[in-house]
């Protein structure tokens, strides 16, 4: 999965979601990922929920109308069922929710009921602290335990997968904390690993974890021609699930 982090309408290189370097237009980055063979493209708009701006449907529409063959996922700003449906209508194949899980997990359940579980992913920025695993809320930059209701939605397969984001090591080459994939709270939940994954050995280790169904790469793909294709070649035959290409039934 290729991840395009968007802030202020521009693709950025992000470091722990606290420091950013401009990369360029998100449409260009998405086009490159499509051309290089990404299985899915995640447009991650990290500033939409903080200002209650809603999903960036204009950006999503521009990317969707480029005729790319790669399934699109939109994350950022999804406040309710109506927002999620609007994303599907604008061209997303799936959506990824974060702030909604903090504010009203029932809203994510309603969205799943409308679109189907396969179309809704839970974004979980996590870290391992002395007191155990902690769930980061980027809006107030505070961490706490993962809500039991959120975990139940994942265990009951009302939400299809959890995007496990190592937010502290995001943007750090080879920094992903593999311990995040083995936390008891996440047992039995299909996981997508993201944050600090770029080195083929680390990527392989993440993908070979029994619960990992996919892995996301962001910053590392922007500075090396055909980086996605080369990474796939180095990974060889590591088995992961097929990319979701079935849009939600809105």
C-alpha cells in the first residue's frame, strides 16, 4: 500500500505527525504510485479532523478522475455515515476512520452497515509505553487505552482491518516497532502495518507476522524512481491478502 500524506492540500513528508517537508501535488504522487504498481493508494489527509473540515472530496475527486487503476482509500475528516458515503461517491473504494472512533464508535458501525465491513478500516496510531499499548489522538496529542468498543467492532468484523500506525517512528527509516503487531488487545484482528517501514527486511518481518494482511509505505517511495516495484522485487513471494477493489455499496 502506498500512502500519500496530505496537509494543507499538499503531499508532505511527515515525521511523527509533528514535522513536515513538502513533497508536491498529491495527484502527482498518486499517479506515480499507480504507475509503479502499488496495490492500493491511501490518501491520508491529516489536518481535516482538527478543524472539523470534513473529508477532502475535491482532492479525492481529482485523483479518482485521473483514471488510475489502483484502488483508492480516503482517510481524514470522516465525521459520520454521510461523509463516508460521499467519499465512495467521489471515487474512493474504501475509507479509513480515526477521529470518529474516538468521538462516536457507533458512527463507524453505522458506516459499515451502509458500505459493508470490507469498505471501512480503523486507523489506530499506537505506541508501546511502560503502562502498555497506547492509542494516540492527534487532535490533542494525547494518548490513552484503545476503547473497548473500538476493539469489539474489529473483533466482530464490523470494521475490516486495523491500520496500525507507529506514529512515533513514522517518517523514520526502519523504525517500525514490530511489538505493536503482537499486542494482546489486537489478537485475531487483521492488521495493516505502517510507520517507519521502508527497509525490505523490516517490511518482510511485518508481512510475515500472522495477523498482518498488508503494509503501508509513504515517505520512502517519494525519493527513488520505481521504489514500489523495487521493493516488491526484494520482498519476493511474501503472501498478503489481495487488494480490495470492491467499492462500498452506497
